[in-house]
C-alpha cells in the first residue's frame, strides 16, 4: 500500500465558476466544462468519440486506467451535466473525434485559469480533484464518486474528503 498521497488543492466552487465563465469559445467550454462536470482524466477526454456518448442515458462510456487486461481496459459510465450534454451534441454532430491532444488541453486549461485570475496552479488533474470535491459537497455519495472516477479502492476517493481549511469554512458558512 502506498503511503500518503499528495493531493493538489482543488478549486473552490467560486473559482470553478470563474474558470467556467472565462471560456471564450465553444472549444474552451467543451474542455473546461467537461473536465469540471465529469472528473474525466485528460487522456479519457482526448479519446472521446461520438461512440462514447450514451445520449439516452445522458452519460459517457469511457475506458480508464487499470483493469484486468492492462492499461485502459477498465470501462465505466460517467454522467453528463446538461451543459456538457448540450456542448457534446453540438460538437459531435459535425466531428467524429476529439480536436486536441492532452498537452494542448493542459495549455488551454492554464490559459483560461490565467484569464480567470486564479492564482493557484490549475491543470486537468486539478479539475478532476475539483469535480470530486464539489460532487461530495453537493451530497453525492463517496461510493458514487468512486464509481464515476473509476477508482478501485474507496480509500483513493476518500482522499477528497480531506478538505482544506478554506473548503471547510466555506461549506460551514453555506450550510450553518
């Protein structure tokens, strides 16, 4: 069993909103909103095709890390928010594969974070952490978040329960 796993700071809800609003094009929205609203890994995002979209279920079927047959053999279903579904419908109506690779996505995320004036480092993986933290704050169960993220062990997902002081104070203020 691995030791303590360092978790980079997820964005707070307000920062995630600022990031979403800083998007200037449909492509930027497609990247940022999908990462924030689904928790996909950057490799999963960049390998999306229309065949991955389950329109009726409002979900994505992705092949993630791990699984019994090596890399990317583990399949899971990830729910899509209404805003992501609308963007996917428009995008995949005229395209049959994702438009940029992982390195370009990382650059785009950083550019939009700068535009949104978010001081901390923002990467696709930090948006995955942000998704998990926000999902738990919205009351989605740890087990459901585990399934969405594609984690084998609940302990991997439970890391997201270790909220920072800023997150704890923000949540307390909202709910108390």
